C-alpha cells in the first residue's frame, strides 16, 4: 500500500513540476513577445531625432552618456535637453487685423531670404502683401492700413541692414509709432527667425564675401549708438573683400561672421555692446549664449534650414497661418560643395563654437516642438502633408499656377544691398527712423 502511494505521489509530483515548468516557460515566452512588441512600437513611433546623449548641465538628465552640445555636434548627434510644456507649446491664434505683428529677424546665410519671400508671396491671409515688379518692398497692410509684417521684403531695412535683436528691440516701437495706422494703439510683436548648421552658414558667408558682399552698411546699433571702427574694425581695406581666401577670412579677429547667429539673437547690452573691456572672451561668449537662448525661447517661431517640411508644419500649426505652396528641401547648396582641409575645418569649428552650442540647443528644442505638436494634433508631419494633399486633390483646385518661391542658399546679390543703402538706414544714417 505504501509502495503504491509513493509511486502515485511521485507521479503527481512530477506531473505538477511539468505543469509549473510549462507555465513558467509560457510566461517567459509571452513576456519576451510583449517586450519585442513594445520595442518595435517605440521604433515605429519615435521620430529618429534623439540619441542616448543628454546635455551636460541639464536638470534631471535621462539615462545615457552626458556630453556637451559641441561634442555631440562633432559626433553627428543631438543631445537632449529638458524643456517643459510651456516652452514646447507655442500654439497661438494671431489676429493680424488687430494688435498682432510679425517681426522677422533675418540672419545672413541661414536661408532667411527664401523664408522672407514666403512671408510676402506665399502666406494664405485675408490681406496678402501687394508686390509690384521692380519694387523690392511689398505693401503688407490690413484693410485698416495696419502693418502686419516687419521685414526686409515688407518694410525694408528700417532698423538697419540685417538688424539684430538688440537693434530691433530699440527701434521697432519707434518706427511703428511714426509709420503705423493711428487707429492701432497697442501692438503685440511676434518675432520670427531662421537658423542653419553653423559650419555651413559660416562657409556660405565666406563664399558670399568672396564674391564681393560686405554688409558694411550695417549699423551695429546698441545702447543708443553705433559701434565705432575702434570697436569693430573692418577686416578689409577698399571697396570690398572680393577674392578673400578662407585662411584670410578666419584670420581676421574682428570678423562678425564668427558666431553670428548667437550675436544677432542676444541682448548685446549685457556685454556693454561691442566694448568688452573688463570681460574675458569666455565670459562674453557665455553671457551672449545664455541671452540668445533666452530670447529664442521667447520667439513666436524659428525655423531650421535643414528641416523645411517640419518648419512649415510648426509655423502653420503654431501660428495658425498656412502657406499656399509647400516648402521644398534643397540639400545641394554652395556651402555643401566646399572642400577644405581638416586643419581648416578645425579652425572653422573653433571660431564658431558658440554658434554650434546655440544651434544644437535650438535644433533639439525645434524637434521636441515638432513631436509635441504631432501629439497635440494626433498626426505626424508626413500624415499632415498627406492629408493636405488629399484635400487639395479632392477639391479639384489647380495649384500649378501658384507663384513659385525661389529657394536659394541665401544667394541675395550684394547689388541689392548697395541699392538699398540710401533707402534703408545704415551706419551714419541712424536718425532716419526717428
């Protein structure tokens, strides 16, 4: 009897073990499948914009290797910053017939010329800009004769040739008080700008100067006065710097092409304008970089030259104004064909280190805003444009005759600037706007 019981007990025990082992194997297999599905879903849904890099100095950094923006740029990566929803959500409804005004800060060689033309020729608004052949400025006015756009192509360089943030902040209100409709008592300024890979931007500026551009009519106005020649000497003598080599271009220590984006977006008053007596270059760089970041956060919108589709997506869905024709990505530019030595490239990188820090910060912010907006809309950038294309085709509208916007590597000719010096105030004609 005992023997029979033991045999049965053993059989029952073995059967139980096999049963529990089977359950365990099933659980392991099921868990593995779920993990694979989860990882696959992440791969599908996650836009390929971030790496495991987090930025040095970020609050609550995520797991991953911490590097500086500059180091990440050299490695071809972005490092992720921690932005809260109030920074990522730039959605607003503009009333251009009311108090809202678009202010375009145009930084040289960022693709800003093409974007500026989009603003005057390609916006789907109730009162489009009126542009006449042979006239470089368009009238961008509401029915009540209120200016809704301040830019080179709308008003001209009324705060100076390629006016920076410091110049615009000092000039905009004065200009509008003298030139806008008297019926408008209050204005809300919405700043816009465009950014570009700093290395490509710098090389593009060098090539532009090589062809004869100077921008020497720029006012460089700050704290009520323009920069003196002692503070910012010209890098060349004569009419222009035509034919300048890259080595010469890099050797001029007063070259305003160095870190141009940071300088033009920062509040220069924080470093006593162009007189940096008592401040080290490192201190100046850090103050300007922080100021440029702060100002960029306050901008209603900024685009990225290398991200045309996403730029249009953010503009349309955050400002509530659509473009008539879609932006086109142009990857082939003059700067993309430049061949330089490793030594020269290292010099370019070092001379534009602050701009690289700013660009990496800005591009990460830009791409996080794209993701945030995609979630808010419930559709990706590609789905958004597919839907718009389907709607256009279903409407039967013919979009072929809509004016095409010329996309350039910011190839605006210096001849245009020379012609505009007498129309748009430059250095030595500061009081023209008063």
